[in-house]
C-alpha cells in the first residue's frame, strides 16, 4: 500500500514537473515573440529619434542606422522655424498650429455630438431609431476617398474651402459614426430603471443627460477623445486634398518635406520635423493609454 502511494506521488511529481516545464517554455516563446515584435516596431522610431540629434554630415558618413557620435539640438529649431517647405522657409510651426487649431475643437465637438446621439439611440428610442443607427454605422466602413468630391463641393458652397474651419467641419462629421457607436454601445449597459426613476422624479431629457449619463461616462469619454484626437491629428487625405499651402495640417507638410526635390537630404532636420509632428499623439497615449484600455474593457466596444 505504501509503495503504491509513493509510486502515485512520484508520478504526480513528474507530471507537475513536466507541466511546469511546458509553461516555462510557453512563456519563453510568447515573451520572445512579443519582444521581437516590439523591437520591430520601436526600431524605426529609435532611428528617427537618434538621427534628430546627429549632424547631416555624420549621417552621410555613417549611414542612417548608427549611434550618434555627438548630441546636437540644431535640427530641432531649424525644423520648427527655418526649414523650407513648399517654397516657404518658416518651418513646421505654422502647420503644427494649424493641426492644433483643427484637432481640439473637432475632437470635442464630435465627442459631444456622439454622446448625445448615443444617449438618444440607446435610451430615447423612437420608431426607426435602429435604422438610423444602421445608416450611421455605414460611415465606419466607408473609405474617406468616397467623400472627397462631396466635401469639396460642400465646403466651396459654404465658403470654407482651403481653411482650417472647413477641416474642423469635415472631421466633426466624419468622426460622428465612430463616436456615436462608442457612446451608444456604452449607454446600452446603463440600467433603464435608473432613467425611469429619474423621470418619475421629474427629470427631463437634458437633466438626465447631464446629471446621470455624463457622470457615468468618463471611461468612454476618454476612449473617444483619444481615438478622435489621434485619428484627426494623423489624418492626411483631407488635409492635402481640401487645403493647400500654409492652411494645411502638419501631416501634409511632413509629406511635402519628404518629397521635396532638393538634391541634398537634410535627414537630421527631417527627423526632428517628424518627431515634432508625432509628439502630440505620443503624449496623449503616454498619459492616457491606461485609461483608454480601461475604458474599452468597461463596454466601449461590444
């Protein structure tokens, strides 16, 4: 009897050791693949980052992929205020502030309209509300190229062609499908009994919205703001087609900078300009990334 118990215990120990070894191997493989993918993604950023602190002569001698021998900041002020883009030698500053003036109002307006739409389509349903929601979802799957000609005509008729205000209008409308989807799916999880109790107490449409729905909405508001901010800031198509010259956002300026016809490539200044353009969305994700993931897990997308 004792021998059988010892044999069974030995078998269990061996099985436990094999299972532990398998888990260890699985972890090594998983973390190794994740580390490799992370390196693939981070290397281009590191190359651009390091080149922004090197001189153009050093880059020409040692190549683009090399550690800097010197640490210089000359490229950053040049890229900001002196570099020539499209025949104008005032750097990326003008285009950067165009993007700021565009992204802040467009983000908040589209988020506010999406919150109201989601509130109506989830808690104040009317005949045909599901059909309306279905049509709004078409904007999620519709490529932006389809809307170029209609938007060009509309902005021309409104007198907003080639202006930052026109891009604000475009991004508010283009982002409405996503913001409505986010808020509608989030508000569906709010108990209807909570709103019924508020209505019994005499609360109306707007009071319920401000006093009940908005205080429950910080997770989805953060998700939507981050989504809209990064999407609008990084958008290129509308900025380059609907605007021109000094009214374009920074994404259009960066592409024009990279496609300049000069024979000498100032890779140090170009790298600094790219980092200046990428800095706002990077900061948004750095400070709000954990809230973004937390908001998604609390019902932003179901």
